């Protein structure tokens, strides 16, 4: 979205937005700001999916995350929409 300029401080804000049977979906926002004037700007956003693995390297179930706020529900819907888009791309 926006470049991070030399000298800016960077802040990473992860947020759990969905759990599948063995996966955890995190929305990651990256913020940057000049240390002299604290006006944060979001520079980028992405969703990262992690799969839980057991000691033998096999996927293992994760506890179900339940959205509690309206924002949580919006982000869960967003994660599910992205899953659908990825499925369409793979096909």
C-alpha cells in the first residue's frame, strides 16, 4: 500500500481471524511511523495461514476460535471469502 521510509519505526499487528480443522488464519497489518511524530500509517496487509503439525509432521487439529465482536465476524467472513477465491484459482 505505502512504502516504509528509512528511519520509520515498524509495528506488526497480527490478529486471529479464522480457524479451520488444522489451520489458523491470521490477518497481519503493518504500520509505520516517524519516531518524532507518532502518526501511524498502515503500509500493508496480508493474511497468513499456518497449519498445526504434530511431532511426526502430520496436520493436527487446533482449538476452534469463535468470533466475539462484529469486527471479528467481519474478519472471519473475509477469511472464508479468501478461501473461496483460493479454491477458484487452484481449479
